C-alpha cells in the first residue's frame, strides 16, 4: 500500500519510522514545509504541494499529522473527497468537525480512522468499536491527558505546588509553552467528545460537555485529599441514560486503592462499561513519538487489511446530550463562605482562612456552574468529585 | 453465518445468548448430552451426534465449549479437517495441543481463535496479535487467574486464612470443587504457554514453564508483606531474551502503588511490553458466563468479517524456552533454617519458630527448585518474588 503523510513533526516522523521498520507500507510522498534533520534521504519524496498527494492515484491513504484545524481540515476533506482513506492523530480537528468529517468519509466510501486521537498509543477507540459489535456500551471514563496526570502525580509524590510541577512538565516536553488546553481540561474534553461519539454512535459537540480543569489546584488540596485516602486525577466521564448522554470533565478524588489512583507519570488509563462485558480498562502511553506513531500505523494496517470497525451517527437523535444531573459529593476548597455555598455543604474545616468542604450530593451541572462563576469573579476555588 | 456449538454449559450458553441478542449469527446446531433448563425451545437444534455438525456444509464455524481434553480435541480436529473455522475458550486443550491444533488449522486454510482462553472477557490475545503486526513484543505478564486473585485479595482485606477464603471462593462458584489447577498455578501456566506463544510466535510447551502456586500461602505471609508495603499476587511472566524465552509462574510481592496490587476480587490485568509501544495493560473480567461468551462471539465476528490476525511458529527454533536465570530477590517463609538456605539469605526475622527471610538476588530456577524440593519433603514453605 502506498501512503502519503501530511506534516513531518513528532507523530508524522514517528509513524514513518514504524511503517518503514516493521511493515511493507510504502511512504510515497510527504508534505512538509522543509526537510527534517536526520531525514535528508527523504528529500526526493518531500513536497510543498498538497496536490502532489491528492492527485497521485497510487496513494490510497493519507496520514494527516500536521495538527490544528486549518489547513488540516481542508486537506483531510480534499483527501476524503478524492477517494483516499485518512488516518489522523489530530484530536482538535476530529472533535471540532466530527460530523462533517465522518459524513464525508462515509459519503465517499472511504475509511477515516483516528485511534491515536484519544489515548495516544492505547488501542482504546479501536477496542471500543470492536466491543460494541455485540455489546451495548453504557459508560466511558478515564485519564486521557498525560500532562495533567504527570503534574498531579508529581504533586502527590512530592507535595509540590502546581506551578512548579507545570514548569517541570514543560521542561520535559510534556506540556506545551501555552499549557491552557491541557490544564483547563479542553484536551480531555475533546477526547470525551470523540470517545462518547464512538461509544454511543452519537454526535456530541464540544459545547455539550461540562468541563472544569486543574488550573486552580494547589498543594494544599492534594495534601487534604491524601490525608483522607484519596489522590486527585482529571477524568473524562460519559454515561448513557434514558434521558440521553451525560458527559463531563472534572478533577476526581480517587481512592488510593483504585486503578486510576495508581496511574503514574504521564500514562493514561481508559475504561468502558458494557452491558455484558462489564468493566474493562486499557492502560499505556497516552502520547509520545513512537507510541502515537505506532497507533497511527495500526490504523493504516487495519484499513489495508479491510478490517472494518463501524461508527455511525444512528443514535444521534435518540441519545443527544442531556443536562448533567448526575449527583455526587464534592470536595471544595475556597476562601469565603457564603450562604449560597453553605446551602449545599455537608461539613467543612477552616484552616487559616481557607475552607475545606465536603458537599452534600449535588449535580455536576450545579457544581460546574458554581466553579465557573467563581472563576469569572476571580475568587480562589478548587473542587473535585469524590469517588466512593 | 451459520455456526454450531459443542457443549452447552456456562460458556456455550453465554455465547449463544450474546450471539442471539446482538448479532445476526445463526446457531444452527448444538451438540449437548441433554437440554438445558430454560432452553427447551432449542430442542430442535440440539443433537447428540457430532457428525450432525461436521457433515453440515452450511455450518462454517464451530464453537467448542465442551472443555477438557477429550473428546474436545477429537472434535476440534475433525471440524478443522472438515474445513470449518473453530473458536474455543478451552485453555486446557489449546495449551496442551498448541502445535497440533494451530498446524491443523493452517494446513486446512481455516481460522482457529481462542481469545477467551487467556483473560476471559478481556481482548488480550487479540490485542497481542494486533500489536505485533508492527512491533516486537519483548515481555508479557499479569494476573490471569481470577480465583487466585479473589483469594489473595480477600486474604489481604480481611486478614483471613487461605483455607477459609478458598472455601468462600468455592461457595461463590469462583473455585472448582477440586481447586488444584487454580491454586497450584497450573491454570496460570496454561495461559502463560498460550500468551507467550502468541506474543513471540513460539512453540513453548507446558513443561517449559517454571511454576509455583499459592497453595502454601498463609495469613502471616500476607500480614508480613502488608507491613512492608506489598500485597501478594499470582503472576504469569514471559520474557524474550537473546538466549530464548524465559517463562515462569509464581507469587509476586507487588508494591501497593502498582496497578497489579489494586486488581480487586476475581478480575484480571494483563500486560505486554513492546519495543515501540512500551507498556500496555488490559483489565477486566477474566471469567464469567457473559464476558467469556462475548469474547467467544467477538472471535466469531472477526472470522466472519475476514479480520486476520496472524500467529505462526516462525520463531519456534530461534526462541525456544531457556533456563530461567532471571535474577530477583525473594520473600521466603519457612520453619527450619538450614545451611543451604542461609547461603542465599540477605536478612531474616524469626518469630515463634518461623523464619521470614529476604533473599539475595537469586535465579527463578534456583528458587523454584528449592520450593519444589521443600514441597516434596512436606516442609512448610512459601515464597514470592519481590517487585521493586
């Protein structure tokens, strides 16, 4: 099989390495602005012109690894419309244009695969699709952002503060110079959209997901939770209910004896619940050049070998996003006790003007609304749901 | 697709339920000695004669769920030789006759799948095969026996003794009336043979695997390890080295912060290490009617849809079993300190005539030889390797 690669950065070059070393897949063309150090031998196949891929009838499949929305979207649509299969690790693109892209692929009778968008090297989306061939998925959840997990894990181990650990994560290359999409939960939100749509054959959009990140967490939150037998993780959550799909991203206080609590460094752990199969979890590297590159190549091999895994939007009417009335207890840390807060607090401790509270069971929607309100007002606050 | 089912016990009926509820696979014939309560409507398709399946040209695939070696082996060989694909959860059969059965399938150009033999409902073997399409697996390990895990987990939680927890496991239906294959490690050994052969394209046999079970564990072992920050799990291990494959089954003292230590009840967690993908783990129900039945049906769907996953014995010469010279530290509890033992003990405590020892780094082979020797002499002893 001849393939083209758009973008020759971390994942593009990782996929190239894996394909070359371990398969007979031939990389015929690479679209890149310039060559890459150490790859001078590829000068002959590097082009600056997307048409060289799209118009090449011998290229059956294109790996889009340029990242971001544009020109990635235009390129992917052009490839699909030219009858080429597409494999991409681009979660921003797939999450933002899920319906348009899956519909375009389907209309052209070609495959669009994006296993590495959620879970990096973990074959999460592939197994989700394989499971639902004869089971009904009722829930997906998990740790899908390695940067946040690295920060939270280091804070727990070292008692260090958020800013310090974020800086180290940046130095190690785990976190971007602008880390906001990781720490505010947006990256996890995108993986929630993609995972939930695959799990439930739905068409959720980014704006359907309640989202609260870890950007306001402090060392004292970790210390408080640790004392009670918990550690904090940022989790995606999506549940199928009679009313529709409830989906949200938030910090969760996980008991130290849970699998999630013991996911170290920048690893991921993602879980599905099926009516017959029960609870199944998948653990591994959620990012990285070779793991993500390998996941891309596995998608390419699946397409080459005619391994069909179905997504359809068949449930998108029946299972729309619904209000997040899921009720949980929350840990809340804030500086100013108001009547509004008091109304749903079960118990609290005050230390040096800081309130550490455990809420009565309240809905995700209510807690997130309050969190957003506090953020907008510039008041210090952090919360995490408490997993029993 | 028309299929036949041989044996209508727990897994056979589970697979029937899943296939009927969630697929268009048609169960055309069931070989059973007698009907099953609640399935009187199947009287028309139940037969007592294997020829009714083998000679039926419309049956493309047979699920063998009768268990044990004979007549299962004869039936499976007859089906493969008649050009029918076979799916089976029968780990005893696959482990004991791995070479004969895979060779017979290959010679007849049909598929033989057995994902549910190792990990029950977990798509472990399937993902192992999918991963190695473009990666080199260097190691497999994990918790693959739910009965032992249930016993060890309960002993840890309750401080209870082995015999008591074994009895409860039997009452719950997790352990057989004769639990020896679980507690002596033989069941785990069979899954090690199967997993290692798939991972490394090898042809290990049961006698190649060093094996020590949990039948001599006592509450005081768990208590000692707990105090040091460990819990005990029974693990399969297989590593690819330049000298060949080292494979062994033994109790392992796992740090409380490891994923393995936090696998509760009768669940399984199985791990592969690939050169590019790194460490990946798969968690879920390792047994049970519907999970195992679903795993069987997933194999059937894969075959129906032409989803090829390759096993070949291509490395069986290059990667034969080699001496287990893997060096580890061990926890050893015994009653009588001899010179032989003293020679490799790093430190020990004595309490009420019982010696709790930590060994110097010694080889798996040496430790297992000593364990077997003590067992043969009827001397009380338990050991577990210590994972750092």
